[in-house]
C-alpha cells in the first residue's frame, strides 16, 4: 500500500505564530485531502486539493502532485487550531491516511 | 443540515461477544466508508460502499468483520467473536464529489 509521511509529528506554537505542515506520499494518489481532528476526536475536512493551491481564511494548502507532496499553511494560529492534522489520498477506492501532525497552540 | 451520525458513541463488550456499529450517512451521499483508528494513528481503511454494494472490502482485517448497507443509506459494521485487539475508534464517512465527511466515531473497548 501507499506510505504517507507527515512532518513534523508534533508541533507547539505560541498563539499568533505561523506554521507549515508537510505530507509526502510514496506513490501517486488521487483526491488528496487535509483533515483536522479536534481534541474530541471529530474529523473535519479542511481541503480537497488534488493539485494546486487553495485558501480558506487563515489556512491554505498546496499540492504538487508530480512530486507527491502537499503542504498545509496555518497563519496567525489560534488555540482552537489545536488538534491533529491528517492528510489522505486514495488509489482506487482505498484511502490512505498519514500518522498526523499533533499541533498544540498555547495562549 | 444533519451530518454523519454513528451509534453507539461508546461500546464496552467482553472478549468473544458480537457487536454491531451503526452509521447514518448524510442524506443523498452514495459513497460510504468505514475506518478504524487506533490511538496515535491515522484512520485505517476497512470497507467502501457505493450504493448498496461493497465496492471494496480489502481493508477488513479478517472474516470476523462484515459490513452491510442494504438500502444504500444506513450501514452496519458487524464484528463477531471480538478480541481485545479490536479495541479502537470505528469511524464512518460519507462522500460526495470525493470530499469525505466523518461521523463522531464509536469507541469500542473489548475487555
């Protein structure tokens, strides 16, 4: 199966700081998505981004499909951004998730 | 509108028992996925439905696991002869145009 590496595994930020999370795939995937899992376990879809760049408020994402990686940018972080960020992509019907980046934003 | 719902939210059972986990997808979503998430890991694919049929069940770990979606809406994940290693959060997601929407999960603990 596809291996998905996410970096960094853990990140602690002061409120207001910016950060970049990275996701590398061992092979080409389709339908790349980024998710945020809040401290209560709920997974929320942030971006559907198979290629190119998208922005949504303080968050933006860029996928370079030819190089099999994606980046998630968080600007002006807030305590509510805390949680685990996952990227995922599929080959065929099977989606592969990374092990996540655990983000803690401290006030 | 209503999101994906899963019941029960928590389930404690004894080794060897049978359990059923239910998923109600978003209305109109034809694609439905089941995942299993262990502590500190990302969700692990179990099975994918398109409509009523299991289009891909390659992620089911063994024949103790089975899932159905008889009317193309609600799905039930069934686990027979539960083992302690089955303890995890079981997540359901429904999808439209490839974007997945997850339910809150069922936390299964096998004692």
